C-alpha cells in the first residue's frame, strides 16, 4: 500500500467528514440504546459500553 503525504482534496475532506459524523452518530445511538460497540484501539479490538463482554485473558 502506498501512502501519500499530500493535502487531501476538498472531495476527500467532505467524505472523511461524512464518515466521521456517521460513526459518531451510530456510536451515540448504540450508547443511548444500552448496546456495546467494538472499536479498534492500540492495534486490537476493544468492547466499549455498559453491557460489553468482559475480556478473557
């Protein structure tokens, strides 16, 4: 995979903004419904929320 170090185009910025808003809206909805979510943190999946399964170590 090739990563570019250029400034994103206005179209790319608009897409990223829409995706961030959609994710934030979905996570907020899940929180209000009392559902857990799985996110990626420090290179591994993490369950967040009050009813999230406890990790097995």
